[in-house]
C-alpha cells in the first residue's frame, strides 16, 4: 500500500478510489482465515481498517458505496460519533455475538474455559467474533450466520461451503473499524451481502471473474488475478500474473501498445520491499493509467493496471 499512498499525493481522488479497491481485496482475504491464528488475524483487522480509513475518512456519513471484487459485491460506509471506541465496538460486538458463533451448553463452556476464567466469560473460539483494540482504535469481524448455531448446524453449513466455495453458505462477512480522532470516533463498516463465492473468485487456474480495463491492451500469456472497481465510478484495478517472459518484454509490450493508442508515457524504475519494479504512467485526454510491472514476494512476474479516470 505504500506505493499507492505516494501516488495519492500526486494524483488525488482518482488513486484514492483505486487504493480503496486494493484494501477491499485485503478485506475479502480475511474471510479465508477469519478464525486462524489470533495474533495474525488481529494485526490484519487493524491494518486493513487503517488503510480504508485513510482512504475514505474524508467522506464520513455518506451513503453506502458498492465495490465489485472479482465479480462479487462488497459494501462500505463511514460515519462519526461522540461515543468512545469501546462503546462503538461493544455495540457491534453484541450484535455479532447474537448472530454468529456456536451455541454450546453452559456446563460445556465452563469446562472449556477452565477454572481460572470468570463464570459467564465469552470463549473466543466459540464467540464467533474476532476483535482487537487499543486505547484509540479497534476493529472486529464476524461471519453473520443470522443466529448462533448448534455444532450440527455449523457443520452442515461448512459442508455446503466445502462443496460450493460460497461464503454465503455459512454467513455474511461483517467488519468494523473505530478510531478516535480528536473528540470524535470515526467508524468504518464493510460488509458482504449475498453470494460471495470465494473459491471461484480466486481460482487456481484461468482468469478470475470480472473485466479488463477498457481500452488497455492485455499482454499475451497473462492470467487475471484481480478485477475491482467501484459502482458508477471510472476507477478500476486489475492485476495479472505473467506465465512466462521477462520484465523488459512486458514493459516493451505495454509501452508500444499504449503509445500506439495515443497515450503519453512516463516510465520509471523503483523498488518495492527490495524488489525492482517498473512503473509506467500513461496520460491521454485528462485520463491517467498507472501500470506496475515486477515480481512479487514469491518471484512471480505480476502486472497491475490502475485506471484513474
């Protein structure tokens, strides 16, 4: 996200919207391992929310916005309140607790908690809510199943999810970040609604669902990993994996194809986490496209194409 913030200072609202799409990709990633190692998940809860708050904090109280990620809808809304971070999160936590988690007999919970825990204390593994908090900010996430489920009900839903790959078979993902800013608390809410076919959204072969940026030629031998855009906005993000070739060949392809379509280019070399990356900024008739070509942390050649309107 660091490269996006640098460009945001230069390009303004257009890249802010594209960066919001990047953060949405991270949000959906939470659904894949929401109940995994608590420390890692807690760190992700705050980092994803922090990125989103930076990008969308200028529009508190606006209407819900719709993002499309690999063919599926994600909704986002921001607001401000006088209430504390603790109070805000407690309210959402209470709602999540009633609509997620596993219904377990009290005696069984007491045995699982152990003798050192206070009677009636929530057991995180069965609570259905993942929460992390400091004095000034906090975040929580849950999968809204409509009500607390019995073990057998949850098992049935997980079996359907294993067959279909659709998160909605279990429930809908809910995420809230609260951050104290001066005398107010800024609140960001992000949620899925309806079908969220995680496995088909991120296939292991072939293109991910979605679309390529219009008017931008696609390099041969690439596979689409991410397609994201905001409803009724010209901004979009697409990410591709190259199955062969070298960085120089991809840079040459995009430079030649863009120039042939009348774009004015600026190409620069930079580094990301110690890895060499080539950035092509193309401008035409008030529109801007930013391409980044380089290798990811696993050494795979990746191309991202951000259209800024």
